[in-house]
């Protein structure tokens, strides 16, 4: 079965712009989590959605937001981009969360210039 | 490929030898732990998991050990192969699906 699909794979944006990233989870998975990966900070949790509701949230500013649709696909949005937002954004899906295997997509590499 | 960490601890191991990767986790209340492998340009790949009511779990060529007393997790890879070269992350969870990741260890397999 297909894995977690993230689009686009690469993105270049200018400071001040906004960006929307997309994640399609594995079929049947209802939980989608987002992570930011940078060389300096490593992998950091952004938020988790389950059945269209945000269930957990990390320590990121309000410029980072997300949503989940009824088909479990998720999007995350970053507004007013800053240079420090340049990172690999990873999406992980699991059947229901709560201590079950989470499978990651290939990520979206965002570069802010 | 993309760098996942510029100053990661590195474990160099001879092909065919066993590897042991260590991880100290932060929250004594964490009840679920996972090891991931990340190759350059790819997302983390699930290797093995363990719950806090266990102290050992084995998979194919891999074993995870959990010592809750000292909050320590280790991943053992038997007969390390060139394809095992990657960055390895441990992650902990306190219920829900919020994973807290360790900083990662780079494993280099020498032929």
C-alpha cells in the first residue's frame, strides 16, 4: 500500500510570504503529525491532528498552523515566513496515535530567502 | 543529500560487526519508545518500538533494550551492513502521538 505522501518535495519562498504544505497519510490512518527538522534543533514536534481536530501542539509560534480534512489528508501553513523557518518539514501518520507506529513521509524541503 | 545534523556523534563500525547505539531519554513518565533510521534525503524510517512495560524487544537483526531506572534506551544491530549507514534517532512518547526525538547518532559502516 502507498506510504505517506508529502507535496511539494522542494519549495523556495521569500521572507514575509506564506506557504502551505500537504500530507496524504497511509490509507486507514487517522492521525497525522507534523515535525520540523533542522541541523541545529533536530526533529521538533509541531502538532498532531486526529479526526479533523488538533490533539497535540508543540512550542511553535502561531504563524504555524494546520488542519485535517475528512479524508485524513492534512495541510500545514506557515505565514509571514522568516529565514529561520528554512527546514525539512515532515509528516507522520499512524492508525490512531497514542503509542502506535508512526510512519514518515519524505518531507518538504522549505528554503526561505 | 541533505544534512540532518552537522555535529552528530558518529559511530564507525566494521561491516559484519555488531553496533550499539545509545540514547538517554528525558521523561520518566514516557511509556512508548521508537527507533528510527534516516538516510540522506529521506524521511525517518521506523525500525522497532518498545513499550515501558517491557525491557527488551527483538526484531530482524535489531534489538532494543530499555532501562527505565536510568532512562536509557539502546539499539543493537547485529552483523552491520553497508545499508545500515544512516542517522539513527530514538523517540519517546507520553501517550498521544507527540514524539520527542533525541539528537541522533550517525552510523558509518566501513567495508
